[in-house]
C-alpha cells in the first residue's frame, strides 16, 4: 500500500526490516527461507549481499527475471539484524514479496525446505507414474479414451508441480529459462480443465453434454495459444479472468455431473464423487490463492492425488472383475478346445447324414407332388365327368347311385383337405394343446368302450390287455397329456386296423407300464396282412400309401399316421410300427408317465 492505494505489481521497490533477536539466538547460525519473490531480487543482511535471484533493474530492459525458493544462512554480530531486499518486476502479473519469508535457525529452515522438496518430489513422482500407467492402459485398449484423458490431466498437474512451489525443475536444472517455467505453469493450468472435462464426459456421457467440452475447448485453445506465443507480461495479466470465467465454472459443472451420476447410480460414481470432492475444493482454493484472496499455498497437487487414489481403487476393482472374467472365459475356451476335434468329427458325420437325408427328402418331395396331383385330380375328374354327364343328360339325374358316388368323392376331398390343414398346423406349431395330468388306465378303458361295439359289429374280436402288476398301482399311472389328442391317435390307429383286419380276426388295445424307462406304451395290434419291411419306415410320412393300403377299397389320402406322429412328438413321445407280412401289424405310442398320488390336476393350455 502506498498512501492507502494498492501498489502496482509493475516496477521496483526496496524492503527494509530490522529484527531484534532474543538472547538465545544471538551468535547462532540463522537462516531466511525466501519462497517466492517476483521476479528478481537482491538481499543484504547487515550490509552484506547474501543472495540474488536474477538481476534487479529499473526497467524491463535492465532486469533479468528469475524466481525459485532459497535458504539463506547468516550469523549475526549483534542482537539487531538489518535486512534489505531490492525487488523489481516488469515481466508478469505477480510482483513483490508473493509469500511470507521464513525465519529461524539453520536447522529449522533446512528441515522445512527438505520437507517441502520431499512433498513435491513425491507428488510429482506419483503423478508422472500415473501418467505412464494410464497411457499404457490406453495403448492396450484404445477404445477406452478415459484412460488417455486421465493420463493427460496427470501429466499436466505433475508438470505444474515441477515448476511451482519449490520449483523442482529449476532445483535440478538451474539453467532452465524463467520464461519457459512460467509458460509450463500457465500452459498446464490452461489445458488441465479441458482434459478433465473430456475425462468426465467419457465416464458419464449420459449425464454430461458434449457441447460443454466443445465450447470450453474453444476458449481454452485460444488462451493456450496466447500462452505459447506471447510474453509472460501479457498472458499472466489475463489469467485472473480466465480462472474465474473458465476454471471455476468447469469445476462446478464437473461436480454437478458427478452428483447426477450418483443420483442415477452409475457404477463407480460414488467413489469418483468422493475423489472429486477432494480435488474441487483444492482447485477453488488455488484460484483464490493466485487471486491474492487467500495466502495458504498450493493445494491442487494434493487434491489430485486424492482423486488418483479413488480412481486407482476403481480401476483395480474394474480390472479385477475383467481379469476374473478372462480367467473364466479361458477355462471355458480350454474345455472347448479339448472337445473341438470330437465335435468337428461328430458334426461332419451329422452333416453327411443330413446330406443323405436331404437327398432322400428331395426324392420324396418329387414323389409327394406327384401323389398330391394324382389324389386330387382323380376325384375331381370323376366329379367333373359325372356332372358333365348329368348336364348333358347322358347320366340319368334321377339315379341315386350316381349322387351317392358324387357324395363319396366330395367327402373324400373334404377329409383330405381337413387332414392336410390339421397336419400343417401341427407341423407349424399352430395348434393349442390342453395339457393336464390324465390317469391313463381309466382313459384307455373309456376309449375301449367307445370303439368296442363298432369293431365287434364287423365280426372282429377285440380285447384290452393291461400289463401292470397291481390294480392299485394301475390307477396311479398318469401322463401329462391332452386326452382329446391321445384319443385322436388311438382312434386313427383303430380305424386303420379295422380296414385291414378280416372278419374273424382280432384287434387288441394293449397298455404297458415300463417302470425303468418311465414310459407308458399304448399298443394297437391287428391280425391283418401286415406291412412289408421295406415300407415300414415310410408309413408315417404324409401321403404315403403302402401296397396293402392302395389295394384297400376304403383307403384314405395317407395323412392319418403323419398326424399321429406329430401329436406324439407334441407329447415328448414317439410312435413306431412292428409288422411281419401275413402276421398283422402293431403300432405303439410311447409317452412319458409316472406314478402319483392324489386326484387329477387342473389343466393348462400349451401352444
């Protein structure tokens, strides 16, 4: 202050101080710890020049700037010590005695200086190590740009630590120009907030807005270019506005993004918010410190170290999880590789079998088209012929036999269309089944009762055989099935058996409980002419009509057994045929079954 007016930071000045020493400090080696004097000074103690940083001058052309902390030792000759400091500054915003000068014994000053050096060396070392570590993470996985941005922030804060405070860079390399150190300080301060914004945006893209880094990036880039290409006396004067106009809003924005991420329960947001709670106050403090509002030193390196700690914990957790996942996948891959050759061989065999099956099915398809054409065209041609004959009055219209024949042909076509429609729906899984737990023995008795009289009227002997050890156990045999569809299978098989069993023959409905296999076998056997062995594997194919079936006057379209097979598959079961020519045929449906206690269960619909 000069006459109540704050003194300018530009110019030169002389400071004088007289210290009256207590009796215990007289004739002892004492020391001054001169931290920051901007930007050149010369110091006398009791008239002797004991220190000089740069060259003090009365103009910018005369002075040579230099500024780094020093410990100045002296031994007083009396109880009074006269200290004179000449200071000049024409090169930057800061000027004069920037921080207080420490005074004490030589041991105290040296210890304080060494502690400060150790603190800053440790901080800078940690930051630079983390720079290399995160850069390596990015190079290993370039899709994760968060590691790259964090490495940039670590490097910039580490660089700032080297050129501020105890100025370790100058301590180890005294020939570094003052202007270069100042540019490094301001350049790191300028770009740090930008990369911190990018880092936060990469972590929480849903909570941050991409326009913010872009807008801030334009302002930051302009000021960074100013730092690089203009002298310190220009860009340092504007830094105060940059701090309050850019840095503080960026810090508040980042903190707000973290709060939102915590509220939305993003992974790791709470730990990151804790780390940021240590960094943001440090940034705000340093902004106020360099604005002459606070005088308690530089806190940003320590705040950033705290953030690094939380980030390291997060990274450790994330990479530990990833490593465990890799181990699991590696074990699964090893197991897969062990069986790969066997699976390839099995798959090759399956493909060969499938190829043979495709060839067979293609042949069957061509035959199938021919059969369809024949089956439809024959009754249609007959219908057309009789109708034309009636219209031309060639066929008497009043003959009931002709109308009966037309009716039979129409019924045959109707039956074929209905069977085709139902089979197609079965194959495309469009029919809804009503599954429930059904007691199988009562169901077989009911079915036998329905069809017994009709079969006996044809002069065919019938019987119901139950292959069960005890009647009590038989009543507990259940299948999970649709009873209507089971009746459809049995009805179809009984209908086929009636066609080929001559009068005096027999048809048997047989139920067998195979305890060891957990299945129930429903068997319909007849004493008809049987099925040739070469035809047995084709009887369940649609439109297939064997030699005996073709000769049968009441033969159908060859769809019934195909429908039976689809219904059995719906029930997780199977159907097969056993036959010898001249000894009849037996069709067996095998269904999963079990013994249970209790009554029938409420059904459920299954599509």
